């Protein structure tokens, strides 16, 4: 049989029972479209998280406070809320780590902020003039905090666009207005450009004030919650991180690194960790969707076995006039592959469309990759071969005499 003959026979066989063929293809369509849609959601989430991490700064190294670990303690208690970092630690880093491009200590916390009868709960960040360089902050209107503001304990504030909208209304110029934080009035001198993002970590929903003012009027202490260090390039981050660790251990008079009362991590570590989590999440989604592909494959096998039974006399007649086993086997195998390929193509289009609709409606950001499309189509073809092999082999193994007698 030629390829054209096989295709014609396949089309005729599948068209003989359109409803059954359509339902079988539907199982593959649902499976393929589900895999593509789920993987696109996972990939989109990974891209969004990585973009959010990159937006907090370039070549960033973060130093956080943490309580010392006691004997037998697996988790460092109080890490992130301890008061083991000070302004002097940031000064030592800026003075001794020559490869550090900028150093910005900060004291952050959430407070209720009021102005002109409106209020909001937002993040207050006490910091220095180096903060915009370290954290990729740009000013939309006005100016940022200066070293003079820090030295003189100035009661000035720079607000994010989300905070501006909450307190003053969208598009209103708040420069010169006053906000009250913990009973202290701060005059607004600038508004940052929007960076996007939502939730507690959004840099658009923040108020920046001088570090000294935050320590004096809000915290009542001299500690800092984070020290951000910007490396000159990505290649030097690991080296700078090691140098900072060594320097702060000496500064804090700690000889055993395992007893460090601080922790350091760089942006690459955060991205790698987030990517690992989202990759696992994507695999889980794809695996759940893949179950429907398995069900679709079983449906193909069931249909092909039924077809073999219905066409037993036809198989016997073909063998009687000279058809070989490989011709019969090839015929049924091609029918199974045709079903899965048709379902695969429709499923790819449907999955891609679903991903586009989800993104368009703003429900989630999705990202369809070429790899996921090729993988889904490859899996559908493999399912056709695997689940079509047994029915094809069974058809080819029928005895022509017994097949002709079959009723």
C-alpha cells in the first residue's frame, strides 16, 4: 500500500463513525490544551516573580539582622526582626568594600498614615540618598531625600504613586502637602515613578523618609532592618558578599561564622530560589493536566480495539487477497496516530487561545513557550503510537480464515 492509499483508507475508516472519532479526539484536545494552558500559567508566574525581584535593584546584595543560633537550634530565632545591624555597619561596608557601588541602610515598618481626612496603612522606609541608585527608584516629581535631610533629622517624605492616589486622589500633585505618621507630620518633597506590582511588597505603595528621622521619631532606636549593597556587576556579587560577611563578623567580634547575628544573600540567590519553586509548581500543574492525556490515550486504545472487532471480516478479506501483517498493522497504527495528531493540533490552538484570553482579561500573566508546544504535540503523537500499537498488532495477528468466519 502506498502512503496515499493508507491516508485515504484512514480517512474513510475514521469518517465511518464520526461521533465516536470526535469523542476520542476530544479527550486528546482537552489533555493537550490543559497541558499548554497550565504550563503557560506556571511560566507566566515564574516570569512575573523574576521581573519583580529584578525590579528591586540591580546586582543587589541584602544584609538582614538575625539572632544568634543556640546549641541544637535549627532555625535562627528572630531573624529579620532582630536589632543587630546599625548605621555604623553600613558605614564600615561603604568604607572598606571598594567594589561596592552604593550602600543604603534602611529602617522599614508598616504604619498608619493620615492626611486631609484620609488614611492608609503602608510601608515606611527610613533611608539615605543612596537608596534610589541601589533600588532602581526614579523620581517622577520633586526630589528624593538628601544627606542634609538625614543629618538634620528633617521631617520630609517621598511617596509612591499608589500611596499618593490613596491619600490625595489619582493624578493630584501632593508636593508641599503634609502626612502624619505616628503623630509626626512630614512634608512631601517628591513622588516616585510607578514600577508596578501589588501587595505588601509593592514599591509604589511606600513612603520614604530620612533614616535618622525614622530612627528618632518612629522606632526610637538606632538599629536598621536592612542594608542594601549594589555591586558593580553581576560577576562580583559573590565576592562582595563573602567580603561583607568577613567584615561584619570582625565588626561584631564574632569568630564563629555559624554564630553570625546577620545573614547575607544576593539577588541571584533569590531569583534561583524563586525559579526553583515556580518550576516545581509548573511541573505539578502539567502533571495534573497530563492525567487527562493518559485518559485520552486509553480512549484511543478502547476505540481502536472496538474498531478491530467491528472490522474483523474486512481484515480477514484483506489478508485473503494478499495483505501482509505489516500492512494491516500500519493501517491501524496510522489511524491511531491520525486521531492523536488531529486532537493535538486542535488542542495546541485551544490551549494557546486560553492562555491569551487569561492574559487579555488580566486574570493572570501567562507565557506560552515553544518548548511546551513541541512537548505537548510530541506527547500526543507518542500516545497515538503507544496506545495504538496493541490494537494494530492484534489486528495484524488475526487468522484470515477465522476472521472471514467472524459474525
